[in-house]
C-alpha cells in the first residue's frame, strides 16, 4: 500500500482524480472499449463454439476482428490503468479490483494457450464439419472468464 499512497499523492494522480472531465472521460473510454473488445471476443468464441455465424469460416470471423480487438484491448488496458492511478489507495484496497486483475491474467493465459495450441489448426476448421472439441472447450472457458471478469470489474464500485 506504500506505493499506492505515494502514487495517490502525485500531481498526476491528483489531476486525474480532481479534474472535472478526466475521470468521466476515462470511464466512458473504458466502458466503450469493454463493449467493443468484449463483443469481438464473444463473437469469436461463439463462432468457435458453433453457436453463431456458422455460415462463415472460423478464420474469417476471428481474422476480421483481430486488429480492432487488439486496438480496443490496448485502450482498455490504458484507460483501466489510468482509472486505477486516479485513486490508487482506493483501488489497491479493493478486493474486486484484484480479483478482476487476476481474472484478466487468467483470461490472457487462456488466450495464449488457445493461440499456441488449438488455434494452430485454424485453417482446417474452415472445412471441418465441426470445430474440434478442444478448441470449443477453450472458447467456452474464454467466454466464461470474460463474462466473470465483466461482473468482477463492475463489482469494483461496490466494494
């Protein structure tokens, strides 16, 4: 908590916390990027699960979202980091903040395992009758993690 207290006393943190528009603008950016990123992750996962866009090749669904998804994710991390920097003592002592960060880490590890594992056979999925069970499992885990992460992130305001 020493670092959080130090950061909270910096001019940067005070400015984010006290300026009339900075915090609301950061919240808006954060929520919009959650919606964009979350929507694209959900659509990719739903396609891998075979629950949406079955007429489109999996590679096309995932590929068309990739640049937008990474842009939204970058903005999501930056806006979230700035929000945390605006009141680091409050966020540092908030159990839901730490749970949401842990879930973010787990979701990232899940995505990395998917990318370096089942995803390596993506081209074969386009012609297969069904996406392999292992890939569907990872997509289901991903979807559950991101939904849980959204709920945990929203719960930050209440803890």
